[in-house]
C-alpha cells in the first residue's frame, strides 16, 4: 500500500512552459485534491474531485487544470507556467462519508520553481 | 464553508502539556472536527478527529466544547518532534465538500 504518490518531487520550469504534476493513490479513495503552499503560508486549495469524472474549483484555480478519468489518478496541469506558481504542491485523498472516518492522506509534495 | 480560527503561534517547554485551541463558531451539526499537523518540509499528517465526545489516541487528545463551537488539541508531553504547524479543520459527514485549511498554529517546543 503506497498511499499517495506524487511525481516529480522537484521540477524547474521556464516561464511559459507547461507541465503536469502526477498524483496517484492506491486506497480506492473517492476524494482527491490539490493544494499549493507558498513559503511560510498555509495550504490553499486549487482543485478537488469527489469521484471519477467529477472535478471542481477550489480557492486558487486560475492557471491550473485537472481531470479525473480514474479513481486512482488526479493529475494537475500547469498550462503556461508563471513565476507566481513557484510553490510546493501537495496532493491529498480520502474516502467520502463517515466510515472509515474520511481522514485525509497527503503526498510528500512536489517542489516547483518557475524561472 | 464553516471556518476555524486558531492562534498564529504558540510556544511550549519540552515535556510540558500543550493545549492548542480552535474556534469554530459556525460549525454545523454534521461537521467533524479534524486536526492535522505539518512537520517541516513534509506533507500534513492526521492527528485526531471527533464529532461530539472527547477523543484520545496515541498521539493526542481532543477536547470538544459542549456547544461544539470550540475544541482543544492536547499534547500531553510535548517533545521536540512535536514542533510543527497544527491545523484544525471541519469536515462534513459526507466528505464531499472542499477542504479549506487556514494558516494553522505554529508550535515551537523549547528544550
């Protein structure tokens, strides 16, 4: 059971380039989400999904796209990278509903620098 | 979304108990109170959660006010490894609403 796996762990992009941050979970979780965390700040929700084929915007969705074609995967696409998107990105997943407690599992993070 | 309010920072001496408060005055009847913590350069990790009754696990205790408008995370004996940012969030029983984290409380532990 690998939990929540994010790739890549580190990435440097040039302004204007596009890329995809990958997130996969092997716990059959319905809920998946992406957060960004700027230095010294809290987590801000980018996009989330409550199941395959269903996605919705969070607090800071501009400049990012997501899709959820399978339960396991929830990739985050940066369309045209900007220096303001330099951040650490965390993917998270959980079950829906009360049982087994819908606690949230986080990946280890992806450090992205846009130059 | 129901919101939570936490102090920006707190300090504790090692091996002393720590009480981390969280206010959630707009909590609804089906919202669970969750606590997570984030160690430096790591993703957040689950600490504890509860609905109405106080809860204990190997990491901490959660004390929930009778009116549920506030809660307190209790670390019984702080260690240096407990230095982290602690987040209090509310989650609906269905779990299908966006999870919004605040800035949390940065706990410093002094040896």
